C-alpha cells in the first residue's frame, strides 16, 4: 500500500441476512451476563410505560384547570394530578437509572470479553498474517470497531426496543383518543420517512468518505512517528507536516459537506415534526370547538405526537447505527475466524530439550513470493551444544533457516527435527520456549530496563534480573543511571545506545535460559568497543547451548565448531574457519578477502 493511499475501511454495510448473522455472533459474548440484560429490559419497559403516562396526566391537568374555571372540579383534584405527575417523574427516574446501570454492566463486561478474545486471537496468529496487515488496521479493530459494538450494547438495542414500544403504545393511545386526528397526524409521517431515507443516503456516503480520509491522515501520522529518526535524519519535518496538512484538508472538506447535509436534514426534520404538530393543532382545535374532544385531550395528543415523531426519527438513526455495527462485526469476525498457531490463553508448559537440530532436504518459498525459491534441498545437522555459523550473501537463506526453526513458516517439503522429533509434532509453545533469539535490531518495550530483561522470564526475581544483566555485561551501564533497573527505556528503547540495547537483549536471553540460541548478526551494527562487550557476553551465553550464528563480520566466528556457507538456498561449503580459508577459490575465502580489502589473488592462509 502506498503511503498516501487511503485506508478503505467500510464504515457501514448493507443490511443482509448474512450480515445480521455475523453481527448476532458478537452477542454470544453477552450470554454470561444475560440476567443483567433481561433486568435492564424489564426496567426499560417500565420506564417507557411511565413516560407514556406523562402526556395523559398532563392532559388531565389541563382539563382540571379548565373544569375548575367553570366550577366543575374541586381545587385539590388539580393538586393531586400535579403530585401524580411529580411521582411519575420520580419513578421514571428510578427505572431509567436502573436500566442504564444494568445495561452498562452488560456492555462493559461484554466489551472486555470481546477485546480479550480479539487481542488473544491477534497475538496468536502466525507471522504471514502480519505480513498482509498494517499495525494501525489491527489496533483499529481493538479500538474503533469494538467501540462501535459498545454503542450497540449500551444504546442501540435499548433504544430500538424503546422506540418500537413507544410507537405501538403511542399510536394505540392516540387512536383511542381520536381516530380522525390520528389519521391527520400520521399523514405527515411518510414525508418525514422519505426525507430521512434520501438525506440519510447522502449523509452516510459523506460520513464514510470522512472516515476514509481520517484513516488516511492517521496512516501518515503513524508512519511518520514510527520512522521519526529517518524523518529527522533527512530534515523532512516540513514535508511530513505538509503531507499531514494535506490529508487533514480532505477530512475538513468532507466533514463540512457532511455538516451541510446534516444541517439541511435536521431543518427538514424539525419542519416536518412541528409542521405535523401545527396540522394536528389546527385540526384538533376545530374538534375542540365542536366539543368533540377536550383541550386537555388535545394537549395529550400533541405530546404523544412528539413522542411518536421522535421514535420514527430515532428508528432511522438506529438503522444507520445497525449498518455500522454489521460492518464492525464483520471486521472483528474476520480476525476471530482466522486460524491461530497456538492458544494464547494457556500458559507455557516448559520441558527442557537437549537442542540437537536436523534439517533434511528443505525446500521453501515465502507465501508472498512463491516464485522465488529461498531454500533448495538444504540439509544440515547440529549436535546438541555445538556452535554453527551461517555465512553467505544477503538472500542466501540464512534468516529463513531461523524462521523455519521457530515455525513461523512451514516448508513446502523436507523435515526439521529437534532431538529427533519433527518440530511439527512438538507443542509450538514448548519449542519456542526452548529457543532464544538475539536479533540484529533489538526490539525493546517502552517500560523499564528490568521489565525488558524480565520478558525472558516474567516471574524472575530482582536478584535473577541483576545476575542476568551482569552476565550480559550490562550491569555497569545500568547502575550508572540514576534509576538503575527502573530506568525507562523509551519507545522501542530509543533512550539506549545500540550496544546497550543488545546487552539488554542478551540479558533477556540469559534469563530465558534456552536450549537453542539463535544469534542474528548481533554485533554487525556496533562500534568496536560495544562489539567487544557484546561479543564477550555472547561467548558466555553460548556455553552449553546449541547455537546458530548468522554473521557478516567473519572475524567473530573463527572459533565456532563449524561454518556453513550458503549460496542460493544451498550449502556449498562446510568446515572450520581455517579449512574454508584455505579454499582460495571458495566463496568463504572470497568473502574474507572482500571484508579485509585484499586482492582477489591474495591467499588467506
């Protein structure tokens, strides 16, 4: 996806049977809290019915005043009706509070469960899934889409039932009050419904475009902040601000157009509702003049009319809300339906392995590049406790061997075994728990140094963390900080140097105490002093472990048990440093000469 390309996130979906079924799937998370929901529905019915009694009592209050003026009703009757209205309001307030509180419990507990299920699914998905999705898209599922479901659980469902109840009971009451006046009132509603449909279509289209433009602006901001070091290195702050400004301009343009449509729509709704009230008032006063209804009944009728008009307009909004919910449910469902590689909610059961590795006749291409053969019938064997280096040009397949051993991908053919058991038959969490990785680009989390080291063993004690830091040659620089192990490392460890980040990563691996260690060019980007400290820490870490090393600095692998030279997915040379260096026509010797700046014909040994 190009950096300026908008994210096409369908904000609303056409309501279909399949879409409704997917949306209803999300409701299964409400099942554990169904009694809270049913209780809320009971209070919703009670609060709606008490609210609908308000227009009737209001009309009675008006009639009592008119009757008293004519001397037909005692003064205390009017007071009694007024007190009844106050009582109705108090009772209705209690019912409404109970409804809101119960629905809030259903909503918050359900949303917690959905977020947990979605996040557990996301972190358990295999790496190929992440190659096809942006991080911003996935976080949007956890925030915006789940938030959309929040509106349904806390508002839409309750409002839908309330509006339906208001329509049914309200129309029944006004029909009983005066049938002819009811027909007059209902005659204005088709115009309101038709207008809502026409304007709603334009508003939804503009709202979706605004959301798309806002998503595009968020992509610009997200990528800029993720690559802030590159931005500053090229002094492109002005360029990024202009790009973000341009994206926001699109958001502003569409938002203002949406506001115009909304303004016209609301004006139309107000005109339609109050126009209908004027029509009812005009016709009703004629009935009052003819003594076919009382003035109090007319007041009740008008208030009921406003209730019903609000319900009709509300149902249109609920339809749009339902469209959004279906879209959000489908996007969440897409993630939940993905096949995971493990169950993230189960703890790791660690069984210590010896660490013997065997790869036999591996053939592999990445799913995104099936036409490029990365490994071509590759075979190798590493005994438990051995240290083996992988050497070769970029693209030779070195890092791919690590990825396959970790089971991030599956081979097209061939087998990989650890301690004689094919890794596909091993519990994935147990396999990875026995493998420690120290990468070239260390990823630190934004917490403290202690938290980052303890990531290798979450239940580690302070003493174990300090011991791991000491073994990684990291304790000296850690203790030089005022906060020591409690020092905040910043986003991705930005407050630490490259060598310091590497030693934190080594300490993390020390604490994990893996049987197999994978070192991916762990010293290639360091200065001489940092490299010496890191290499000394790595030497201590490799003792007693099966270790695979990817190294571009060939000087760091002179003492390994064996060196495997890869070219185009095959092992073309194998042996110790001295043996391979004597092969003057070999690839390893040529790489040595290139690294040390020697002539092509100069013998290495």
